[in-house]
C-alpha cells in the first residue's frame, strides 16, 4: 500500500471515503486499558510515529535518538519497504510496526504510550481520534485539523479517553521563543505596540504534492506556514487577537490552482496593539518583530529548524542550538510522566484554527474585519 505521506490528488479520492468523516462515527470503539505501562514505568515515554515522510525521517526520528524522556517505540506506515528500512535502522521489532488497516490494534501495545500524527492535514483528526480511542496520548502536527469542528472532535476524544493532547509546536520549547515570551511577560521594553510575523517559502516542487491539494491540506500557505506567523504575533505581544482582516494574492495561478499562494492579514489585539501577518508559498520570509514603548526585539530567522537568531534594541540574543524536535518531545513526555506544564495544548491548536477560519472568511467577504471571540489567555501553554 502506498504510504500516506506520498499521497497525491490522483490517489486521495480513492481513500477519502473511509477518512475523517467516518472517524466521527467511531464513538462505540472500546477504550484500551492499562495504557503505556511499560514506557511509563521505565521513566521514558514510548512514541509511535504515524506517517514516515520527510519530517518524521529527517527530524523526528533522529531527535528521538537524543531525547531523555521519550523514545521511538513504534511506527505506522503503509509502505512495506519503509517499514523494513526503519526496523533495521532503529531496531524496531515487528510487533510494534503497524499499517493504516491494523492501526487500531495499537491499543494492545503497552510499549507505545503516545502517538505522533505526522500526516496530511485532512487526516490529522481521524488518526488523532483513533489514537485517543486506543488509549494513547496524542501529539498532533500543525495545523491541528482543517476546521474548528475537527479540533473540537480531537479535544473531546482525548478528554473522553483520559489521555493527554499536545500540538507539534516545536518553537514553544526552544530558547529564543521562550526569551521573547519573557521579554513580553516582564515588559522589558514596556508595552508592545506593534508586532509582525512572516513565514514563507517558494514552492517549486511537484504540482501534485498533497500540500497543493485543498482536499488534503485544507488550504495553502496559511494552513502551512501561516500558523507560524500567527503564533509569532500572539506570543510576541502575549495576547489573543480580537479581530482580523485579510487579503489574498496570486501571481502563479497555473501552479497554485487549488490553494492560497500569498496572504496578508491584520490582527487587532486588546489595547489597540496592531499585528501584521504575512505568509506565502511564493516568497521567502522568516521573521518576527515587536516594537515596544522603549525598544524592540526580533527573531530572524524565527521559525525554521534552527539555529535561530535574535536581537533587541539592547543587543543580540544568543543561545546554543539544540534540536527543537528533541526539546518539544521531551517537554511533552515530561508533561505526561511528571505533570510538567503542557507548553502547546490542544486548545492552542484550536485557537489558531479559529483565527485561520476568520482569515479565510475575511478574504471571501472582500477583506471585511471579522471579530474574534477568543477568551483572554485561551490557548496559551504552561
């Protein structure tokens, strides 16, 4: 069977009939008991990666060789050759290798405590919900889903199953982003008055890739890189926005036939703070910036895999580089094992999707300002 991460628009329609829509009818599945006993007793969370695409292959799996509080315990793939290669490379026994047909039997695997969903966006909800129903903690890659309704379903499934839910928001665990949060929290340069987030790259790859298929991705640049730009504005001023307006631009319609290419959005925060979001699949940008009463701070680059770089009106910000994915997964493991704060809870993913949906609505309605009903502090991690 072809692996999920290699799906194109030509193969997706053959599978979607048993996709997310069916997941919401799975409420009668029994919950697993005694979840994760082996991993948690050893003080290390066993994680299974669902989807062995480039992010799992080149970022997550190598990071799991360096983590202190979690380890690679299993894999889920539809490609037998990948399964064999990963079993050999990482010493994964065959009994901890699953495909998309037998995925639910992971419920009986005590070596696996948590499932990390690394699939096309439209499949996040299905596999996050099925993982929760199997009694496994869930890490969901961004965006959490392709709608707020999907986010609600994931959160509900995890609550019913009594499992922890975290977002794959690696930046909240790395020191540059944490330093920005500190500068905001301690008002080092006074109140933030303007904040900006840019996240973009130029896509020149296969036009049939899943990111360019709205049925799989849920959208284009905004659903992909735009989440980083939105987040930069939020943690760059420490508040949730109260309104948003947006505009969409397309200069390569022959390539971006189905998804948004470039989006600009204007966020309004409490107290009159202004935020500017730029995201694109046809430009290069990687920055967050905040102007305050008595100074400024910025990260550039701000959202790639690192090393990041930062400076303030008082001088540079400097931290040694570590794998963001290692830090992120260890932080989630500590949340599960020790009760440490959840730095990127499911509510954070839901909040971001509220903003994404409002941006798309504003574009459809000619750039009209859309009010946002997001409670103060909602979606902020520990």
